[in-house]
C-alpha cells in the first residue's frame, strides 16, 4: 500500500502511461487514511489547546501548554493544506493513468459531474479490469 502511494506521488506529473487497479485503490486507501489521521491529530491538538486554558474566566492569561498545543495544531493544519493541494494533482494524474489502463479517454473524469449516478458509475468504471495492450489490436 505504501509503495503504491509513493509511486503515485513520484509520478504526480505523469499523465501518460498506465496504473493498475491495485495501485489505484491502494493509493486511494492510503490517501484516505492519511487525511483522516491528519484531521484527527489536528482536532485533538485543538481540543487539548482549549482544555489546557485556565478555568478562571476573569483571567485572560494563556498557559504555556495551551500555546504549545495551538502551535502544533496550526502546523498540522498547514501540513494538511499542502497535502490537499498536492493530492489534487496526484489524484488527477492517477485517475488519468487508470483510465488509460482501461483504454478510455481522459475526458471520462467529467462523468463525476453528474450528481450521484455519475459518481457511482465512475467508481464502477475504476473497478474494471485492465485491458491488455495486445487485445486492442
């Protein structure tokens, strides 16, 4: 799974070639796991930041621990933002390569624009087996 994820990032700007069904879905799984992990970590640090604030409402003091949690929470937020930007390009390139693997044109990505049914059909399409190069002749 990690190998598929790293391979997708290595080929982020490669829109030609092919990507197997296994590599595509392992990339998707690793991407979802990483996104959820970053989100949970950022939320946990934010909650710890507020939990470590002084309980006396008359004091506008911040504890050192609260500031530390706030800084780490913001660092995770910035990492998440840059990961999201990068994964947009990687996701697009791996989808195009997966469509190439099935001998489909890249414009099939736009089927996802159709509400609900388009996304369902696109997932079905991504689950189709690869078409070998020899069978196209």
